[in-house]
């Protein structure tokens, strides 16, 4: 039996479940997930190694009309990732039907030149019979693509999704060692886990002007602990007290939940200290965006 290995880029509108799908297909949490659209800001790599194949997944920010420099950089990252991929995986929200944004992406992928797999995600939210109109429209837009309904949340049909993707990969040896599941650094993953908890804690109170910078990441094996100090950047003065909360309670809760996630990732005890700093206009600063991987 031949061995296959290659890259599959996951694209789609914001909030269709791309990051949840990535985590489910990889079998490890490599991308943060919140109910808020545009949570993913950078290209996230997740690796799934099988007996006869290795898939290198590239999760990307949602493609959307972009105004700020931050959002423009996010969309540019998503589109540039397509050039690196052997397979394009378009994710649509099955429950929402085919939107204008889905159609625009499908038309873009029709000229991609490589194989396309369409995952009709959130199957758990819709009766299968109601999928037919969406599948018919996608079939017209992408006649060469394979359409696979599934649910990243419940895992339904994900083995089928994985099998279809693998089928389109080129033959070749593994691109990464068998035991790797991401190329992201621990420092980057820690920053993302803190940002995830900030998003979950503040919900709609703060727009997207939040970033996290890890100032210190020190492993202390003699104490079996990793010391992490991180700064939450906000771009407005009135956002700082929202993140901190009354008497510092919200920041404390963010830190507690983030620490639990980081300990699960690193497999060690973690001492986490969080700070909040106002940095007006960080999302329009090329220097700061470059430091954040954008």
C-alpha cells in the first residue's frame, strides 16, 4: 500500500467551525476556540499521522471583508496558505445554508487548480434531509469537489472526512516526525490559551483589540514547574478595567482557567502571572503585528 503525505488548508467564513474541525481531525487542541468570529488570527499547523498517511493541516483566519491592518493581514494569511496546500478544505455551516460569503469562496476555489473537499459542518444542528439544497448548490459551484457532511463538535463522519482528504494527498514519506502534532512553539500556544480565556470572559464587552504577549517562559525542572508571565494588550484605556474586573476578580478567573489549559498542554505545574497594559493602535502597528506572527 502506498504512503501519502501532504498539506490540507482549511478555509471558510468566520465562525463556521474551522478551528474545532482542526482540533478534532488532529486529535489534540492546537487552535483556540470561542463563540466569537475571527478568533483565529494566524495560520495554525496541526499534524495527524496515520499508519499509511500524514496530513499537515493549516487552519486559517476566516475570510471576510477586512478594513483594519490586523484584519487585512489575517485574510492575506488565509489566502496565501492556499498556495502551500495539496488539498483545499472548504468548511461551511450546514445549518446556515450557503451564504454569499460561501459562494464567493467557492468561486475562488474553483480556480484553485488543486483538489477541493467541502465539509458541511455542524451536522448535529440540522436534519440530514435539509442538506440536499446546500449540497446541490455546492455541486454546481464546485463540480469537481467532494462534499462530505460532518460534525466537528460530535465527531460524526470525521473519519470519512479524513479519508477523503488523505485520498487526495500526493504519495510520499512523512513530512514531520510521527510524534509531532503541531509546529507551533509552546510559547505561542500559551499566549493563545490566555487569549482564548480573555475572549471567553469578556464576550461582547471588548471588541477585537486584545492581544497577548508572553514576557517570560521559564522551565524550572528542579521545582517541576514552568513560570509564565504574560501581558494582555488592550487598545483602549476603558478596556483595561473590563479585563481586570472588580477587585481583579475577572483577571484572576482568566488566569485560573488559562493555567489549567496550559498545565494540560505542558504536562507540568504552571505558575502564571498576568498583567494588562493599554497599547493604543497596536492592531494598526506593522511592528507589533509582526511580533504577533501577522
